[in-house]
C-alpha cells in the first residue's frame, strides 16, 4: 500500500503521518528530509542541491524525480511508502505516476486534510519541533511530554519560518498549485477528504478506517 497525505502547511500532515508510520510500519517519504539527507551525505548531487537551496531557489523537478525514484525503486520500501508534502504540483504528480509504474507500484489512497487559514495560523505559530528526533508538538494543542527519551526543553524549538505572515503565503501557494493535483487523484477515485479541524485522535481514527478499508481488499 502506498499513501499520499495532502494539506496546506500546518494542516497536520506530519502529525498524522508519524502515527501511520508507527502503527503500520510504513516508510515516510518527505522530500524536505530527502533533500537535507542528500546534502548531509555531500554526494555530487547533494553538493548541487546545497548550492540551489542556499541561493534560495527551488530544487528542479528533475532532481526531485531522481530522489523519489531512489526510494520507490528500493526493495526495502516497496509498496510501503507514505508521501508527505509531495507531489506539490501536477507535473510532479504525473512524474510520480511514471516512477511508480516503472517499479510496478501505484498509489492506493490519497488523504486530503482540509483546514481553514485561521486555524492554520494558530497551529503554525504554536508549532514546536524536536531538533533531535523530529517529533512535532504544539504549545496550545499538543504540548510536549515532560519527560521522554530525547525531547526536552533544549531540543524542542520553533521553526524560524513559522510566522503568521509566512503561513498565509504558504497557504495561498498550496491552494494554487495543489488544487489540480487533488482533481487528478479524484478522477482516479483515490481521494478521501478529511475535516482537519477536529482533534488529532479523531482525524487519525478516520484515517485508519480508510487504510483498513484498503488493506481489506489488497
Ligand atoms: P504539517 O506537517 O501539515 O505542516 P504538522 O503536523 O507539523 O503539520 O502540524 C502543525 C501544528 O499543528 C503542530 O504544532 C501540530 O502539533 C498541530 N496540530 C496538528 N494536528 C492538529 C489538530 N488536529 N488540532 C490541533 N493542532 C494540531
Ligand atoms: Zn525528540
């Protein structure tokens, strides 16, 4: 089973996909993480990406395809991937179809988290991330536990770009570029929309119903 999780930045994709990864032992493909890892490895491609990112430009679809192909073609992750924050536009969605087909795989479920801009702004300005393990919390809605293995007051921080201003910009970009992508998957009969304004546990309960539905007929 391969899943895509959609939603504007701050909708709760990371929060929900982390739960799916844990419960269903899936591999989360976050293109942001992929880029950062490639840079860390300092491969030829990694150095190129670093240059582009540092200059403030967007990484090309070509590079993105190469990175996604690397994961999709890896037997270790075959038919067990959750795509978080990718594809971002119709071009990437079509490329993903090609990559999947080449590797005899497909998307089984597309989940779209619908959240209003007002809620997004509240969530984004309260978002806290553990710089060590990547766990996501929220100072208003989902405070970090007092005592856990790695997360503590020194590792849990706000993201530099998590301001109301930036949130609004990202929300608009998301709506413009992702609308056609959602239509694309809707036509394929894969799209499930979820009201992302509910509590984290309630949303997750709905998502597990969708997933279990698929597993039933796989
Ligand atoms: P995304 O990955 O879509 O950008 P995150 O999972 O990082 O979103 O969630 C954004 C912020 O909102 C985080 O601080 C998270 O703890 C909080 N959050 C996530 N889901 C909910 C929810 N259903 N209700 C309230 N806050 C939430
Ligand atoms: Zn941590």
